[in-house]
C-alpha cells in the first residue's frame, strides 16, 4: 500500500463522483461513472484484492456502463436537474 | 423535497461512517479475523479463520487461490445464492421490460445510417470486432477454467463472455447476436447454470453428506481422492456460475437496448 498513490486515487474518485452527479448530459454521466469504477478497481488491485478488482473491472466498469448507456439511448439524454 | 433528500443522505452517510469507525484497521494483525475472536477479558475464544484458510486450504482442497476456495467451497452456500440473485435480476428485467405481444405501437423499421462516414465506420468497427471477439471469448474461458489457480472465476469469466456477445450486438446489430444466442438458448443457459451448481450440492447430499460438501464426490468422479474431488467440484460450480452470468448479462442488455422487443438494439 503506497499512501500517496492511495490519496491520488481517492481524490480522483471524489471528483469523478461529483462530476457524474452534476453533469447534465446523462451519457457523459454514465461514462464518468465508468471512470469511477476503474479508479476503485485500481484501488483494490493496489490493496492486494485482485479478485475483487477483476470483478469490478468486468462488472462495474465494463458491463454496467454499457447497461447505463443502453438505457440512456432509450430514454432521454438530458437530465432535468 | 430536495432538502429532505439531502438530510436523509447526510444522516445515512454519517451513520455509515460511524459504523466504519468500529472496523479494525486495514491489515490489522490483531483483528478478530486474523487473530481469532477474543472475549471482553482478552481470552481467545475460537480459532482464527484467516490462519485456518492460509495453512489448511492447500492441504484440504488443493486450490492455490484461497479466494476461490473460500468463495466456492467454504462459503459455497453464499455463492450459490449470489448466482440466484443475478438470475433473479435477469428475471426481473425480463418481467418488467419484455414485450411478448405484437403491438401496433412498436418502433418502426431501423433508421438508415445517413451519416457521411457510415460505411467506413462500419468496416473499421466490424473488422476490429471480428478479430477481438474470439480473443475475448477465449480469454474469458481461460478465466473461468483457471479460476482456482489465478484471479478470476465464474463471475468474471461469465461477465466477459456475456460482454463479447454484447460487443457483437453493439458493433453489428442486436439481430445478428440474437440469431446465434436466441432467447430460448440464453434463458435455458441461465437455468442450467443454477442447476449445475445446485446439482453439485444435491449430489453430495445423496451421498449422505451435507449440501455442497464436495469432498464426498470422489465416489462418483473417476480417479480422485477427497482433496481432488473438492478442487474439481469447485471448477464445476464455477462453470455453472459462468453459464448463468453469461446468459443473464446478455439478456439484460438485449432487453434494455431494444425496449423488450428483442428486435433491434442501439
């Protein structure tokens, strides 16, 4: 565990979370959510939980981002709030 | 309403953080999991789980990846119902979105690609996917089959295998993915996966042991002893998990992207 690396990832995670909540375009929001998943995957890999990191990369960053994008295309793209 | 939501979120968040403060530190050697549970006076009660897994798993199950051994053997019951949860999620999506009756209000024929680089884009994307998809599928099968030797297993491999079909559906269209992976096939595959998992448990039960106690399966599996039977059964249940997860991932995507009509996707 490298503390500075940890803090950098955690700061980026908070930034990604705020952006994905604040952005009006839902497609961008789901992409930023995928970035958030990749960051937490990096954190887990760095802490030694490789199995969990692998699952997060496959499920969180891969498939669930695709699900969100598929849903955005079939609803409306702009968020009202 | 917004203020009410904010207050609810703040209260929940502070409760969660308060709960986390009771956790042992990351990698703490004195935590109950690592050092064994202690009574309030500091006397040890019961054996340490981590110690047992680290020293005994290799001898008892012949599986180098402890995570898989815990996931598929020691905590096999949890993993079985985790698979059932994924299955239930797929069924819920199916129940909410799937349109079974032909309706007048369905979407029209697919819109023509009128963008200037439509054809060129198709060629590049199509060729890339033609090369990539077999590699992804091969790697996902490796992840499933090698799950008890290296990181990976049924969930990860299954998601990747499902994602390769999703990639085909995104790159070409949903119809061409559905010509091979038809609705009947993926629904059957999802059920078969759970049946494989539960079948391993029931087989152990028929041989006078507890549910999911794989060791006894050496009676059925040829040329195995009690230790190797546990290793092979773990591979078996991982394959079951991979079947269900593959099928459900594709089913969810197919229903979401085509609004439950399974005709044309994105």
